[in-house]
C-alpha cells in the first residue's frame, strides 16, 4: 500500500523525521486520516491521502480528472495551444513542482535598472500561488468529469476550479474563510501551502496593486469559480468596468486593514502623479455613482473625504 503514496514527502513537508520502521509510518499516516484500517486486514488509502500524496493520481480510479491542468496559449484566445500538461502527483507532494512549472510558462518583461538588465515576471508570483492553492482547496469534488485548471494567455492568466463560490465574489476580501473540504484545507495549512485565514484573496489584491495591474476579476460561472489576472495595462487603456473594480477592491482592502480610501491612496494605487488629483477624483466619482463605494463622512470637506465599500454603510453609520 505504501508504494502508492509519496509518504516521505508527508514527513518532509511537516518537518517531521521519517519513522525508523513501517509501523511508525503507518501510525502517523493514520493519525492524519491518510490511511485507515481495512476490515479484511491491512490498510486502505483514503481519498484525502490519495489526493494529497499520490505518486500518480491516475492510479486511483476517481482522481485522474481532479489533477490540475495547465494550458498555455499562443495569443489571447483558446484557438492555438502551445503546451498542455496534467499534473501527475498529489496536491501536497506536487505543489511546488506545479508552481515552478506554471512560473516557467508565465510571460515576463525585461527592464533596465541602474544599467543592469533583468527579467521580471509579468504576473505577481505570490498572487498566482495563492490562486492555484485556492483552486485546489475550494473545489467541489462532487462535480464529476472536471478538475482545476490554469490557462495562460498572452494578456492574462485564468485559474478555474469546479464548484460555485461559497460566498459572493464581491465579498472575497472581507468574508471569513469557508471551505468545502475542511480536512484538506487543514492539512494543507499545516504543510504551509495555505493559511486558512481568509487572507489569500487579500494577498492577491495587494500584489496586483503593488504591481499596478488591473484588478483581478472573480467570476462565478455554471458550476465553476474563475479568477482572472490581467497583464499590465496603463490606466488610459482600462475600460470603465476595470477602473471601478480596481477602485472598489482598493477600498475593500483598505477597509479590512482598518484604513479608509482617499484621493491620495487612489493615486498611489494607480501610479497617478500628485498633481493629477482630478484624475483620481474622477475614478472615485465613477465608483460612487456605480454604487460600489460611499463616503465615510458625507459632510466632510472635499480634501478630507474618505471612502468605504458600499456594504460597510451600516457599520459606518453606527460609528458616526
């Protein structure tokens, strides 16, 4: 039975010494419900053990379609595929290899700093890592025939997992963590792949702001959840929906950090020059008119105006 599992990876990822005998290995795996005793004698590998530490997912009848698919396309459509690969190993034992493979396919830019040329990734690697981990952990395993997928285009990365989101996509930033797969999430937290604190989406938004990218786009499709990361695009090339989404998520991130969005913070988010206050004011006005953000204190002077997400209105009223 042990020949089907990458059990050394289990002990390595948990930073525990490998037991000296087989009984010690079996006892440790059983304690984490990766295996369980068989009524006929011996041991059975649980679904949790297989999905996390299988040497080959295809060896388990119900799991090959749950392997992560990574597809790279030549342009901005799905017409021309450059490369496609399906993950072979369990999620935990194969995670770092999966992330390394994805990062190797992501487009990059060459920049010159202090006369030195260096290559920088077009997409924040930490954001990609968080989205891949979320797709694995929060998928609905009862949706048959499909699995998680990463699609890499010239201008974006799309990360999709089976199952509708458990919370409103507009509330990913502030909603406490929920998981369909608590045992999976718990063990992956202990391994260090996720934090199980609901902070993954915060990190994604923060990283896109740090890179001054268009805001990520979460989508709930039929039986799927998808998040899109966009390549760098100047503010002048963003459409109204892009601008409003970026301002709204900026307000959400500031709010959960116990801060308020201001004209200054919006200028910092988009890299707008200090003298172009009017540009930031226009972006804020679009989001207010769209019903996504509201003034924290409507009676404040224009220069002192602060903003919060529209869903924070009841809290705002209680404090004032």
